[in-house]
């Protein structure tokens, strides 16, 4: 580290990636972000890093937030069925769009 020709770019990148991993950790997604230092002269290393990361993401499976979103929609529908809201709500919502 420190040999970036933009002087502090790599230090700021580490700081930002660390912050993002902590934030993504709150959502259970910290393993879906990675950082590797690769020179433009290291084509084989680039291929290997991308291949490894792709395999890691595949092994984690689908984005868990999609399931959370679907479960949340289903729970909301159970708590407040559409017939409770009434037809006026749907018409009002369409006119606002």
C-alpha cells in the first residue's frame, strides 16, 4: 500500500471499503464486497481474483434481501388486507402518480 500514484487513493479506498463492509454487515451482506490490489500488468492475477470472487458469490447463493422483501410484503398483506383499505385508496394512489 502507499504506492498508488494518486498518493492517498489506496488509503481512502481501504477506509471506504471497511466502512461499507461494516454497513453491509448489518444486512448480512459483508461477504459480497471485496477489494484486491492489482496492477494493470497483472492480467493473470486479475482473472484469478475475479474468478475467485465470482465463485464466492455463487456459493453464497441468491441475495438474501430479496427473500426479506417478499416476506415483508406477505406479512404486510396479512396485517392489512387490501379490502380493508378500500377502493378509494387505490384510485387516490393512481391519481397521485
